C-alpha cells in the first residue's frame, strides 16, 4: 500500500515538473519585444516661413531617405503668425522663421530648447512685376503713374514686408507711395497678387520670384538698404520629440540638404 502511495506521489511530482518545464519553454520561445524594440515612427510638426514652401517640400523626401520611420508635417505661414501660434501653445517641434525678430521673441519667453538655435539660410529682396509689364525698371518707378497699386507683406507680421518697408524708407519712397500699397498676409500672397494682375508690382524674396514663371525681377534691393536677411531655426522647448527634432535641425545644415536649398535660391549659412 505504501509502495503504491509512493509511486502515485512520484508520478504527480513528475507530471508537475514537466508542466513547469513546458511553461518555461513557451515563455522562452515568445519574442521579447522589450529587449529588441522595433524603431518607432516619429511625427514632427515643422512651422516654416511661407517663402520656404518649395524648398522644404523638396527637402522632405531627401530627409525621409535617411530617416524612413519619421514623418514630417509642415505648417506654412507668415513668421509672425507662426510665432503667435507657438506662444499660444501650438504643438510645434521646430520653427524656421524668415527673420530673427520672431525667433528672438520666443527666446525671450524661454520657448526655445537651449542650444538648438542657429542661422540657417540667407536671401535677397527683389522688386517684381508681371512678365508683360512695361515702364517699370527700378524701385523709383513705384512712384510713377505706371504703378497704380503694388504689394508688400504686412510689416507687422511678415518679415518680407518688414524688409520691403526698410528698403523703401532707405530709398526715401515709403511715405510718398504708401497710399498705393496693398498689404498681404504673407510673401506668397504678394507673389500671387502680381501673377494675377491685381497689382502692378510687388516686393518679395528672390527665391519667391525664382519659383514663378509669370513674373520677372525688375531690381534687387541694395544690401545696405535693409537688415541682413537671415532664416533662423530652433527646436521648441515643449516639443515631445526633442531628440528627433534636433536631428532634423542638424540635417538642414548638412551637406545633403545644402544643395537643395541652393537649387531654390537660398544661401546656406555656416
């Protein structure tokens, strides 16, 4: 009787042991997702000055070749409007302004990630008219009867408008021709006004003029007639993707990105 009980107990222990071993084998064969995680997709929101639309759209596929798991969402607009959006808490990872004033305002409010701000690109200010326009050969002609209406960006929120105002003031034209001015919400709207004939002329960046085959450059503003045109970039402090955002900013200054910017008329800055 004792022998039978001993055999039963032994059999039960053996069965229990095999069950435990079996469970351990199942657990061991299950992939450990924590030890070898797959790369997670990161979506970056980039707020960019409107004058950079074409260049930044061309940059995206080049960037994605090196960072296929990252997705870029662009938010284009006037630098002043983008600045206000960031100040109001918009979920932005990187900001590229067309002037230093807007990004400096964010820096003063501690909204930029320290150590990420840099000067990215340069540009020029030009006077444009439609391809069919005649009788306009320089900035001074804006005061002539050949020009009834012309457009610049709103200097309060559009850096291109601020530069345009500086140029016209330097040339002693601004006060005299101010009644003719049609203010635009951003520099691309100025370009559109000239293309559609809603105005006789406009002041935009050289890169905007280059992007359209419906306008021609009449004159380039003297360099000493306005502040240097600098496009600064920085990571936003509240970004939830700071590492990827910093990597994107570094990419914009890389030897891979520079030729793309040059193709669209920008001057990469060191």
